[in-house]
């Protein structure tokens, strides 16, 4: 975040210096001041842009496919845990009925069965934690894949466009105010989806 602030401050400082030089160099009007004054495309002066990451992730087909992979794994994991939990609950209810009906021949046997069920419950909790950890690692791996893909595609997209800096923006997080001409989200999204082939196709 500090690096972004340094870059923005550096760009603004250069712009102020250019304006200052132009103002006191005796020229009444220059291309620089005209560019600042116009409400048109200011990217000719400042070769920067930003991408709305939320919008990109919602509409990029590759991101949708990766989310689908994670959702299916979450559903399978949840179904597996739910099935085992129901089975354990049935065994516990059965154990409770046997205790109430004095079905165990000895107290020792009842305690053994209770311990077995408690161990099974602990195993289920451990399995739940393990699956949650695996899902988190998988999510992180897929996020890195997505980021690497977007960055490499952005480099190709930028050939001929000449942006020196491209910021990421999430719900106004990094960029509080910017002209629409600096937002390249739609253009980049179109480029990304055009160059992505879904495995389902």
C-alpha cells in the first residue's frame, strides 16, 4: 500500500513540476496544460490505468471455472462429513437406548463402547479440520494460478497500449477517485475472455 502511495505521489509531483515549468516558461498554452484542462483522455499524459478486480473476478470465465471447482470440492467435503456425522449420531442414539435398557452385560463394556464413540467423534472433527485445511490450500493455489494468468495476460494486453502502471481496485479500496478514462476493466475483461477456452467446451 505504501508503494502505491509513493508511485501516486511521484506521478503527481512530476505533473506539478511540468505544470510549473510550463507556467513560467513564457508559453501561454501548451499541450500539457491543454491535456489537463480537457475532460477527454488524460492517459496520453499519464500512462496509468486501473482494473476493478471485483468486476473482473465476477465476469472472467476462468475465475468462474475456478470458483466452480472450489464449490464442488466444498460440496463433496460437506456431504462426506454430513454422512459420517449422521452415521455417528445414529450410533450414539443406539448406544443411549442400550444404556437406558441395560443392554450391556457389564459396566466396563458400556464404557468401552462410549469411549469408542468418543474416539470416533474426535476422528470426525479431525477429518473436518483436515478437509477445511485442504480446501483452504486449494483455494490459495487456485488464487495464485488466477493471479499469474491475469498478470501474464495483462502484459500481453498492454503491448501497444504503453501503460506504465496498472493499479488494482476493489470497491474503492486503493483508488478513491479516478477518471473513467483510466478504467480499463471492460477492455481487459473482453481480452481475457476472448483468450480463454473453458475446459467444458
